[in-house]
């Protein structure tokens, strides 16, 4: 089995590559542009493996993508390359439109050309999995869950760009009869998570005795999914999922942001005691524009059709995540020197008349 993984040096992508190379034994071509959030160090465990190759390339580069398909001849494409941080999308939306929309289009077109040249047996084997987010559905109220039939209602430039790419993937399936599947996941966390996101940022700030910024009053709710559970789901979806379908992946672990931060503080206080409880470092900051109130995924379709279940609940996943960051400063310390946790996504103040 030959699998082309885009965005494979990022957080979820590198977890997927490690799973495919080390656990499944597949031949994997990792394609990554190596922007600020993609790092070869995240692939350290697979770099010397004979069944892993790495290509530094931009998915927007049609020639590079075409050459990757021609030389590697993948049986599957698992497309994770994306600009992914909502805060960054608020002040740098062009990067998100370029990579998430135009990049996905370019990759779909390269895959379509590759697919057209396959024999019948190879066509029957080929799959293209487009990996997306639950943020395309917008914001939930206090009740209900996102299902695969929930209408799209994106709130940020990031989620709008992912919604656009989802629509492209589904259109290519319908128009060109390509075997495309779409997945939409809830918030991931775990090892190798770039330290601009809530959980790794909180862990590292708390370790260093810095303030722990929490938007608003921390009442926003997310459904948390441990990254290794997610990549098992992706492997199942591309293996046995029905083409042309969407599968939602969620951990059934809803938590308020403030409770997430408090859980991390408690886990660190237990493992690395400090002079005062780390919860005292919590600092409420003005909310970000368009901040969705609640996300929660209904993963029933994935669970019933493919038999997937999350192995980690939030408590076990946070414990593993905190332990990993304590043991692997070699990975995050160089990143911390480049990004120290400063606030992102702040719009300039406009003075009235």
C-alpha cells in the first residue's frame, strides 16, 4: 500500500505518518511545505525507515504535485495540508485561501489526472481522503451535536476556507466520479502539537510560570479528540469508508476552555509541584472576533459503520499529553524560541470619526 500524505510534518499529519509507517508498514510519501507549523523533527521516528520518503513541496505547485503522483504512484491520498489556526486567519486570511482552497484544488486536479491514467483494478483500489474540521458547521447552542447532515455555517476565515475545500472535494467526487471521502473532526490534542494552540500553550506557559491567557470567561466549549484516536479513524475511513460520503470524528469529550486549562494546571501541579497552584496564573483576555460558542461531534456514523471507538477519554489523554511535553523539550524548545506564546489575531483598533 502506497499512501501520499500532505501536511505530514504537521501535528495531525505527523501522527498519521507515524501510524502508517510504523504500525501499518505502508510505503508513505510525506509532502509538506515546512511552514512555521511543519517540522521534520516531528518525523524523527520514521525518517530512517526505508518505507518513508519526504518531499518538501507546496500543494499549490501543480508541477510538483503532478511529479509526486507520477513518481510515487499512490494507492491512497490523505490530504491534511492546511493553514489551521483561527487566530492567524483573522489577520492573514490570504494565506488560508491560498493553501486551503487553491492548494486543495491543485491537489484534486493532480489526483484526477493520476486517477484517469489507472487501470480498472488500480482505480478500484484508489482513495482520496480530504481531512477537514467541525468548524465548518459554525456554532452550536447549549444542545445538539454536529452530524454529517448539519448545514455549513463557517464563522472565521479559517473555517470558511475549509468549508470551500470540502465543497471542492465533494464536487470532484460527483462531477468526475473520483473516489473521494471527506472527514470532519473535533479539536485534536496530544504530542507534537505546535505551541500556539490552547493545550500546548497552556502546558508550556504553566511550566515557565507565565500567565495563562483564556479568551472571555473561558465558557466556550469544545469536543476534544486525542490525536492518535483521530489517525486510527482516518485509517479506517480511507480503508473501509464509502466513497462520496462524509464521516464526523469526535471524542465525545466536551469541556469548557476554562476547565481544560484547570485540568492542565492540576496535572502539572501533581507532576511538577510549584510554589503556588498554577491555576493562579490564569488570565482572562478579550475574546477573539467570531468566537464560536460550542462544538460537539456526533460520531455515530463512524462508530456504527466502521466500528471505531476513541481509546482515550479527556483525563487519560491530557495525562499522556502533559507527560509527553515534560519528557520532550528537545522538540518544543526550539519552537518556543521562535514563538513564545504572544497573542495572535488581534484586529487594529479603528478610531471613531
